[in-house]
């Protein structure tokens, strides 16, 4: 039989590639004749570069850019050669992620933190000559609505007012590329369930409201200025596309990166669902077509994950071909009926486990799912 392993990352330090390797070892202990292919997945945030590099190769380029508070941080770009200069992949979490926040510094990062480092990553990506740039965005320590990103692309100082000239200059830097924003979250920038409102869990309601108001004003302002930018109709999403919304900052995924996702759409980027972007990049549909059973993994499988996540994307790809999909999750908060509509055949709650624990689960799973066992 042929087994496709296409997991996401688990909690702690377990990357998708490590999860796939552990499951492979355990599975083959029970069913050594299985043809196993590992194709680690990502939601577009952490693990984006690893997933694409594993599947397609390319050149990893090391750079040093500004972190949320201006301190230098190391980062990596991936350049995959191809027509039109190929594709550059940018993992924004390297410079905006919450792992950069020291204990007790959450409010300072959210209030004073800047997305300028992401702008520097995009400049480095353009220097590679890539005609397509994929920007993976998830949760961020910052919440500047992409202001730092815009200023950096335009070559403006941190205190410079963003006006029409600044926005036009930033737009011009990206104008020659197809910019894809791979949003790992569907959270909008604004609204009752937006990225600003969610800050209340970390900062308290009053501070979250203040930052949400600030981001909302910037989003509306950028949207007004952006209406006079040169049209890039060939690169924009179709009307009513993913996350379409009547008001600025209300599109699904626009809250990714503390609002950097919304700023990039004003600059002509296409806001797409992160796991779907990664699946296309790594050739997931083609790999599924060559499998008999598909196994994926995630930290938490709940109702939102069934609709939009690595597991959901893998499930849909397999469902089109009628293949069984097995899910390993540290926590499972769904019913059989909920997961069935996502093409998932079975779920297993592993608890928080390490590599050895995953191997043990794979040994047992192979007894059920390996046709030869």
C-alpha cells in the first residue's frame, strides 16, 4: 500500500517534518512493506519555508533585519527558481512572531512594535529577482496595521507620515511582482472577533480597544489612499474572492501579522488561505492522487480547524478522490459528523507526546490502516 504523510506541526518544538519522520518509523515497524511518502505541510506561518524546501528545493538565503522593537534578528528567505525569476517565500513570523517577546513585554510589543522587519524581508525578496513573492503571515507580537512595512518599502523613516507619495512608493516596489499573502489565520483585522479584539486576552480590554481603534483608523486611511494607486487587475483577487468584505479590515485573514496582511492587500497583494497556498506549492493534490491512505496531524482539532487548517486542506484534497484520511491531534474537540464533512475518516487524540509517543501511535495505527498488516 501507499501512505502519504502530510502533517502540520504540533505543540512545542515538534516540526511537521519531525512528526512525519516519527510516524514513518513507527508505521514501518508494523507494515514494513508500505510505500511511505512524507510531505510536511504548513498553514503558511511557522514551517512554511521547511515545507516548500522539502518538497521543491531551492536556495535558502540568510539575512538580518529588524525585529519588532528594532533589534537585529536573523531570518531566512527561500528562493525557488522558475519562470519570471521564480518564487521567493517569506516567513513573517521570523521577525514579527510572539516568540520574540520577552516575558512581561507583551504590551510594549503590541503598542510600539513595528512591521518594518517584514518590509526589509520583502525588499530582500525583490532583490532576488523573484517575479512572485509568497508572504506567510500568522499571529504577531506587533499590531501596527502594517505601518512599518509600508514605510520601509517606501524608504521612509519610522516617524514619517504615511501619505499618498509614501504609499505609491511602497506600491511601486512590489508592482513588478505577484504578491501572495498566505494567511495562516482567518481572523479579520477589525470587528468583535478581529485581531484587535483578541488582544484583550494578553493586554486587557482597555488597551486592546485603543490599539484596535488605532488599527481601524489606519486601515481606513490606507484604503482611501490606495484607491488612486495604479491598477494591478491581473494580480488582484476576483470580486467576492476569499474574505471579501465591504469595509477595510473586515476581510478574513486581514488581521494576520497584526494587520500587515491588510496593508499588503492595499499594495496589490492577493489575500489567500495559507494552507491552500502551501498545498499548491508542495504539490499536495498530485501526491494524494498517488496514495491509498493519507495521514495528517495537528495540535488541536476543533470546529474551526475542520473548516480552515492544514487538516481541512489535506482532507478536502483526499475527499475528492475518496481516500481515507487519518488525523492525529494532541486534542480532539469534534464529533464524527463534523469531521466527516471535511473528508476525515478517523481521529486519534494523542495528548501532548514526543517523538517516541508518535512512533507508538503509528505502530498501532498501521495495524488498522495498513492493508497488508
